C-alpha cells in the first residue's frame, strides 16, 4: 500500500535537517577561528569520573559501560571503582608530565561516595562539568519533564555545593537527551553541553530558554568506544588519536583553527597496560608548538569571541 500523505508532513522542514535547533552550515564555509597565541589547534582533554550502581535498573536502557552480568556483577563494578581509586592517579601523572590542561566530568553522586576524589579535583583547580547524577540515571525521550527537571537541578546543586565552582558545562550520562534537556540545562545556568557530536567545532544551539553552546566531545575518539565498543587494541587507540591529530593539525593550517577533543576514563586508560599508550599520544601532540591546551570553557569563550 502507498504511504499516507501525512507520513511526509513534518512540523519543520529545512535544508540539511528537519529542526531549527541550530543553523545548518558547512565547516569549510565558516569564518576561520584563530586560537589564542595564533595556535592552530585547540586540545581539550576531558576525564570522566563516573559511578555505575551495582544494582543498576537499566531503564529505559542499560548505561554504556555499565553492569552486564547477573547481580551482583562484581567484576565490572569493581573495575569501575578501580578507576576512581587507582587509575585516576596514573591519568593525572601522565597529564601533568606533558603539561596538558584537563577538565573533569563528574557524576554528582560522587560528591557523596568519593569525597577524597572531589577534594583532589578541587585542589587542582581544573574546570568541572556535571555528568548528571550517575550513569544509571539517563535523560531520554518520553521522560516526564518535571522528573527530568528535578534530576538536572539536584545534580547541579550537589556538584556546585561540593566543588565551589559555578559548573557551567554538562555531559549527559550516556550522552542521551530528551527533547527538553537543552532547555532545562539553560534554565539551570549551563552554558555549554557536550552530548551532540555532529561537528568538529563548537556551534550555537537554540532552546526555548535561550541559547547554549554545543561543544563536540568526540565519541569516535573516546577510549571506551575504541577499545570496548570497537574491540580495537591499545595500540590502535593510540594510532587513531595520532592520525586524528595529524589530520586536524593540517586542516587547521589551511582552513583556520580546529579542535581535538578527547574523552578518557580512568577505569580504561588508567590500567598499567594502557597508560603508556596515553603517554605516547600526549608526547606526540605536545611535541607540536601549534597546540593550545585549554579547558572547554576557555575554548568556548575564544570561539565565541572569534564569531
């Protein structure tokens, strides 16, 4: 049977997409960006500090990287806990060794469960992003807006109180959003979100509550995605990051500033058999003089100034 004509009746239709959240554009056609100091490439390294409940509900979907075997899944639970207790310190040593700026995306419940970890992060003075409540509290289509609003407000209130930072950045657990998430973030003082990964550079995103900046934090280059999801080796992880850096660095010299955004997990790269590959990546990147290592807030501000 032919499809009913109503099947093709969209509430909004425009070139390249069927929504008006942001202006569609080709990256090569945009105004070139110059990063501070004339550096062609901005480097953003984000460390995800996460909590996966042992008794996860997995509703309406299981959290990426969460428990996978019958309760109690101690094998995966203790590995995630290892990252917050052991692996994180290897990560920090590697980042400090190569003088790389870092941000921390933190599940707010860690303020209660790992106060020593929060203190260590706060003492460093690095930028902190809210990573939602925990990895088993997703934001999703069909979620009651009032319920989601409560989770957003509770997560931000807890993290701001625990860290003393304004916390203006957000990454949803599993990077999942409902249609209301960006609006709720703006209403709660969030200036940029990292869930949308459809670009290599920041862009402005419209919501009923005002604009928010989409800061693309690549999944394709994420350690968990490459090693756990794609089943590639640690060596292949390093190769892919280095290849991406080389490509973006060349493009930046020809077309204007570019952004290399890396999301890493202490329970993944903080392992003794993997930390050397992170060091290899950082050694290659920092050997180039045209790299501006910065926090996401600094990158956002520089990008906005260039517009």
